């Protein structure tokens, strides 16, 4: 693929400078690729209605064509031309949770190109809660398809530096507004299923959706502890290897007192084999381990901080060239469910149950 000069545009996260947004929007209008911050992670944007631009997006990310990106809109009313119909349930969810980290799956209308939806009859749509993203959507005057702005399979980017580490020379521009706020991607809720199903846990917790909808299910793939065969993946982050650093990842799950002992044992065993060992710990346990690199996600009582730090720390282990990362499991309530979903996938489901 042609090497481009990737333009870095530093923008104010609260009041993005108009001329920088215009410059980025010009790339989108011409079929180009622009990385931009959302409240969850950085996305790589292309005009969702321009097939050629979407093919270029897949190529830049080295993303399999059967993995549909999420389409971002700047206003809830923009949904109507992209979908066959909305329902009172969908309207209610958009009113409560948008802008925000909730992606809704609908049947798509005829104006949506096949490549944008990976040949499926459904489309995943959300309205991001970030001033830079909303300014870009408004200025571009089109829905923007935007998977995470990384090479396929790598940990998602939560800073512009992460984007450039993966995509410098492969995309037109990056809007840099500093680190993202949530740190894990949006929750994906399939409204074409009855009852609605969470295909990917994320920034909007299952508990909050249950409060509003009453009956909402977690798709088996959202809580899977092993690889599951999937035909047509209606959501990103479901089908292919995701979120993985270069190092091997082993996830240890169970009650924390036994998890600590198991992590310590595994770390020492790998070190005896002369492997450089990283431990992904929490504030409560980090001092307990002897390893080459120990990093803490934050306190087990503050899952928002844990979520925010996850992808950054996985990338930091890569920069320190560890061979293996032994990761502690964390509680699965609230944002913890999304974190565990990402860790299980990063480990390729290499899970040790500590008992």
C-alpha cells in the first residue's frame, strides 16, 4: 500500500479549533482516512457511504472484510436514513444513552454499501460523546464508519501516539485531543434479537441497560471463556483475535487470594525458563509479585480506572519486550465485564482457573 504522510493535528478536546476540524473533514469528504478521539478509544474514520473509502480503511488496518465497523453519527436523527426502521425501544435508548458508549444494531437501509456492513443485513450505529468526534461528524456531513484506529488484532489505541505507532504512513491524519476517557470500546446491543442481546460488553454497563429494558441478555460470545464458532459476526470485537499485545497473555481467574498465589507461581515458573515476565496486577496486589515488569491497572474497587488503563498497559508491556504477561482477573460487575471480555480475548482464551 502507498505510504502517506500522516498529518498530526493537535486539537483542544473541549473546543476543537475549526480550521483543524475542517482540514480533517476535507480528507473524509475526499475518501480519506482520519483517526479521531471518542470517549472510548481512538477511531479510524472513513465516509460510511463511500465503498472505496471503506475498502481503504480495511486495508490500512489490515482488517478482515468480514468484520463490520461501527458507523458513527453526529445526531440521533441521522439514524433514520441508515436503517429500515427504528422502534420505540431504540428511540428510548438513543434518548437516554446518546451521545455515549452504546452501539445499537438495526436492519440497514439500501443506501448503506455492502462493504460497510460486511455483507450483512444489519448495521451497528452509535453517537460518540466527544466534542472532537462530534465536530468532525458535523463538518464531514456524512456518517463515519470508524473501527478502532489500530492494526487489526492489536490493543485498541487510547492516545494519538498509539495510533501513530500502528498506522503512521497508512492514513491521512490524526486528530490528537489527548487520552480517551473510558478506555474500552462501546457496548454493542443487538436490537434485531428478541429480547435484545449484548454482543460486546463495553462502556455502557449491562446493569444500566437492564434497568431500562428489563429483559436484556448477554450473548454467549460476550462472556465466553473459550473460542466460539461464529458465522456472520454482527458486531466488531466478536469474531477475530482482538486486543492482543505481542507477548503471550495468560489470564488467571478466581477469588483474589488464590489468584495471587497462582499468578506468583506462574510468574516464577516462566522466569525459571529464562522468559521475561510481566504481571498485570492491581493496586491491592502489585507489591506481592516478583517479575521483570509489574504494572497495576488501578484499584479493584475502581473499575472505571482499570478500564481506562487496560489497553495502555498492554502496549507498555510490548514496549518493554516481555515474553509473557500473567494477568489477574477482576470482578465482572459494571465496567469489569468489558475488561474481562478484552482480557480473555487478548489471552486467546488461555485462562487458568485458580482454586
